[in-house]
C-alpha cells in the first residue's frame, strides 16, 4: 500500500453532535470501555480495564500537563486580542521556559489579529504579593505562527504568570467556554510536566484506584512526555494524506524507560496516541543511530515520512540498545527530541502491542493511526460505538484495542 495516496474521504463516518461528550463522567473510571480483541468487539466499564491486560506487561503513559495557553489582552479601543501559546521559542526548552522570571518568546496563534496593528499589548494582574504587569510584543511571523515576546514585572516565573492570566484551552469542538471544573477534569491524574495545549485524553479515564489495580496485576508502569500541540486538532484538508503536513511535537524519554522496554522484549501497552507516537518514534531514532552513533538529540528528530521511506531495518530490541548506548555516550539520563511521525495504514508497528484510546474525529490523522493498528478494522469498532451509545472525542468513552 502506498500510504501517501490514501484518500482521507475513506476515513470518515457520521458523528452527530449529540454523541460528542461536552463534559466528562462524574467519576472518571465509570466511562464505557469498548473491547476489540482479535476482531471481536464487546464492552465493559473502564474500571475493569486491568483484568483485560496481561500480567507482567509494561504500560506506558504520557505524563504531560496542559498549560493555561489562552492569554487575553484588551486594547485601549476595547478590542479583545487572544494569544494562544503553541511552543517555546526562546528558551526552547520547556522546563527552562517556565522558570523564566522576566522575559521569554513563544510561537503563538493570534485571534482578532486585524485589530492589533502595531505596538505592544499590556495587562496588569493582581496577585497575592502585589501586581504583575505583562507586555506582549509581536516579533514577526514564523511559518503560520507569530513570534511573540512576553515581558513582565514582579519576579514571578512564567509558569506563575500563565497560571494567573491564562485560560485552559479545551478542544474547539466542545463549543463551550472553559469552566473551573475543566482545570481538574482536563488533566490526567498522573500529569506532571507542563507543556501541552491539549490533554492526552486516553489517560483521562484513569483513577488512582485503577492504577492500583494495574499494579496489583504485576503490570509495570512507565511514563514518557510528549507535549501535545494544537496541530492535534488540525483536520486533514488535502485529498490525499501525502499532502498533509504533520505537526512537530516535543518528547522527553528517560533512560530507565528504554531499560524497561528492553526488559519487556521491546513491547508495550500504550495509553493514548501520543504515547504511541513517542514509542514508535524511538524505533526510528534507534535506527538512525545504527548508521551514525554520533547524532545529537536534535538530529534524532523523526520526520513525517521516514517510516515509509526507510530501506534499512533492524529489530526493535537493537534500536532500543542503540538508544541506551546513546545515553551512555552522551552521559544523559533524558533524551529531549521531537517527532513529526505520521502513522497511517501501511505502517508496521514496532513496539506498541495494545492500545488504550478514545474515539477520534472523522478524517483525522488519529483515526488513520487507529486504522493502521487494527489492520483496517476501524469501521467495526466505530459502528459498534455509534450503535451502543458510546460517547465520543476528548471527554468521551474509551477503548482497548488488541489487534
């Protein structure tokens, strides 16, 4: 199959608005769980998930935390300008960024841009120990984004600034304002590392009770970080996916994760498509190192079509061993890199053997990823969900997919 020639119109289904969950279940783990096992479809409740997982397996989840990425400024004319943080520009490192205490630059989307002709925008915020004066200045365009410089007084970290003035960005298709409850319900219970502008939603069903049951079954848990970008909501506008530009997302993987994967024969259960994209990208990073062990973390970036254009191949275990050697050679405990990987029918999964995921939008790259995982059987899964009262998208129900 030539993946680039896939017509996105073949990956559509009718999703009535009333099937999109506007709010989550009152109790996270009481959502429905669709079970797809070797072609058979059934259902249960999410809190029973652990009993369907093999004892002694390795589960990998994404520990990213959603930031309050929507910043509002009002001009003297009364016009409201929204600045949506996409990714750090200066410094580029997320951790360093959130520790800045006076100035930083981000790539952003700007709403109502026509009303922001020139000059900086300012906003004064009242905080516990006084006031914060925040200024936003446009520095030019970078691709489809605006480079915005923020400066502020008050010796607060940028993390504190956006916690005070920012708004949590819930998905556009919810068609509602962000509510106070979203600050809790739109984060996973294990979220830690700030940086996403959308939640890794497969993880929203987990509770501490479910995690304890997973541990009790002898299933090991590990975490990776992929900061989810706004591109996750970008629909495929081109007729064939070969013309769709995938967005880049930043990942961080600890050395101990590679060691755990090696101990589990290079196999994992992935919680969510973001964990999938991280784990599968590791294979291609290890493959690059096979021919050039001296590559830097930036050089390990996985390009969109790399998996389909690669002629060389090694085993997943060899790829992981190459990565382990990279940590040792560079005296690193964490690999900070990025991926643009697109996973679509024709893709050969290397590391992920089971997938826990929500129900995705029609004509989305996430639906392509699911189709590739279940070898084209996505219609059976989605038909069942649509005819059995499942709730869709970010706050919707869950599925366990075992090809």
